[in-house]
């Protein structure tokens, strides 16, 4: 498939004339991975047919001069806001380093987007950048101030994807809950104010009289104190919006939250979880914590452990603190030794594993909606999918078997089905196929998948 500039995309770097590496510069581990990938791709200039190496994204936004100096194989360096210049760089522009001090790019529904995911799910970015002051975070410097897309643009993209057979849309932004605060609106028409709640009012129900496939809209990420009653009530009233909230909490200890400049205290986090469960019974909650931030004492960490055990969230990611130059947290004293931070990360994950096991058990015997994804890597005879409480790429899978009552069912990626949970592991489930709720859109590529009992 050729794109608008006449280039064809290949998945194999050894056959590419030009390689574009999109980098991340968020934390230490991501920076290392990005540099390793650049070096790996640079080798294809010798061993493959690659003639030009283009590096884009947050790492080149953050360290353009250093990368230019240290890795001479790089032909062009573009910042995180120079997306529109990638085609020129592929052709070979004169400008080697092109990085704006403040990134301003924002795509809309007219921007051509070749799909890099399976045909039944998409990420839709509704805003770029962030205005929050979190002390540990370099993202506002890398991505610039928040720029929100218009509700009309997002709705047009979402409905077009739905007509094309997309069943699941993951709305993404650095902080979904501040969506729209940078856009103008008519003060006499507060009902039209661009906000996440109003966006969900617009796209959260299927349009009448139109063929549509979209069944799951998922939110990544909300801010604890901005996950308001209004938002939760709209989620509850929107049939397409899944009962799933991805809300990074970062910590629970008041002193740590203050050092992190998060603008809330532990009590508000407990209250948010309670409110979410009141408005959305059965809601799946995902969060992320940072351990080892400067000033995290043993007793502060213990509070985090107590929270995880007590509140029983569904999915928890734990990161060790990464000191990022240019952030307020990097100036703080009372550093936690890296090995201590790593031990805390493991301990928190150990506690969460117990919670996760208990939660999986609660699903045993229940019928759940599953989006079929394809063959499992575990076995060519097993299919895998996800239920609505499992986000793509991060939350585990449901492995599917056929029951005696249902031996002939044929499934395709993108089918939405009912399945009964028969077994649960730490993060995955096994379920028996019951019936098809909505078949996937038939395309020339769609094919039946074998399932065994
Ligand atoms: S809200 Fe998220 S992206 Fe924004 S500064 Fe805080 S941690 Fe960074």
C-alpha cells in the first residue's frame, strides 16, 4: 500500500530504503530502548539497503544535538511536533535537525492515518500535550502545552471508524479529563462546552439508522481529582463507554503527593475509587504507581501497600522513579537507592498479584463479552480475546475454548461474543464460547479461526 507521498510501508527493516524510528524520551528505560533501536536500525545502512535514517519523537525533541553528535548515521532528526515533515525527511530534505522549541502539531479527522493496529480496534488521540505541573514528569516539556481537537473532528473520526468495522476505540491523551479546557466556547451555551463529558454525550451512544460496529469506547487516562461525578454519570449513561477507568494515581501518601506536585491527598484518591464504584458498579480500575520517588520513606511505601491490598484495583502498573533532568523532582534530596526502589516495586506487584488472583476468581462461572483477537501464541488451537475490562496490550487476555453444546461455531478476529469463564490465572482467563453477539465486518482479509474444545 502506497501512502499519499507515494511511499510504500514495509515491516522488515532490511528491505527498507528509508527507516523512520519514532522514539520515546519519557523515562530512563524508554530512553535506553530508543537509543538501542536507533543503533540497531543504523546497522541496516551497512547490512541492508537503507539509505536514510530518520529519527522522530520525544527523544529527538529532548536531545537533538546530542543525538546528532553521537550517532552520525542519523540523517534527519525531527521533534515530537514535526509529524507533517516526515515525508520531506524521507525524500531527503536539507535540514538535518528540525525540532521546534514548543511542539504544536495536532492531527484531525482529515489527516490520513495508515492503520498500525488490527482492523477492529484503534487509538484515537483527542488532545496532545499537558499543562499539569507534576514534579517528576518531563512530558509537558516534550509534548508542549495541551492542544485539544474539536468535538466535531473527533466525532467524525469515531463514526467513520465505526462504519469501517472498528469495534473498540481507546481514547487517549496525556490527561483526558482536561480535554477541551484550552478551546474557546460560547459562555451562553455551557451545554456545548468542549469537555470529556460532552464528548462522551456526543459519541457514547450509537447513531440512529446507521450501520455501525463500535461497541467499546475506553478512556486512557483520567486524573483522580478530575474524574468528577458528572463524568462518571455520563459514562454510566453511555452504552458504548465501557466500565473501565485508567487513572494513574502515582502515590497515596500525602507528603509524597505534595512532593510530586499532584494537587491532591490520599483521602481524595480513596474517595474517587468509591465514587467510581458507586456510579459504575463492576467498573474495572487500572492505575500506575511510582515507587522510590525522593522522600519516599518506608512508612509512606507501607501506605501504598495497604492501599493496594485494601482497595483491590483490577490492574496495577508499578514504575521505579526515574530522575529526569529539568524536572522539579530531580532537585529533591532524600533519594531512595535504586535497589531499594526495585524491591518496593516487586513487593507492590506481589501484593497486587494476590488481588488479581482473587478478582479473576470472582469472574468464574460468569458470562462475559469478549472481543475475539485471533490465534493465541500459546497454542495454535486456542483463540484469544479480551473482555471489556482488559485494555489492548496491557491487561491480559481471555483464552477461548468451545463447549460441547457449541462444537461448530466459527469465529473471526473482531467478532464480539458471549463466553463463560471456566478458569482464571493471575492475569488471564479461560472461557468457553457461548454465542456471537456481533460478527466482525466481513472483508476480503477476514478468515475463520479454528477453536478446539
Ligand atoms: S498529568 Fe501526566 S503527563 Fe501531565 S504532567 Fe502529570 S504525569 Fe505528566
